[in-house]
C-alpha cells in the first residue's frame, strides 16, 4: 500500500517534454537524456562557428579525443522525428 501511495503522489509531478516545431531553440539545455554540463570528450570531429546560428565560416574544428568544458548550451531543432 505504501508503494502505491508514493507512486500516486509522485506521478502528479511527472510531465512530458513539450512539443517543438522544426525551428525551435531550447535555451540552457543539454542535447541528450541524462546529459550533464562539464568536461566532454569529442568522439567525432565537429565544426565550431564564431556565433550561434552562423554557419558561414568555421572558427576551428574539434577532433576526436579533444576535450571541452561545456558551461551551458542551446538545442536547435532543424528536423523533427520520432525514434
């Protein structure tokens, strides 16, 4: 009976993530479930641009096994789908 009572109370605090359209930006968010900001190890090369949303020129490239410290982040949705 105690387990059922706890589940009922906590289930009222659970919320699904909001729906987003293909041009959405979520500010201050990590890009994947259980994500944490802090030290990250690059697993595949990635281009770094001078300003958010500006993909005209590349500032530098992060390569495999480089490390970065992520202080915060924004999620940009370009194409939506379910998996």
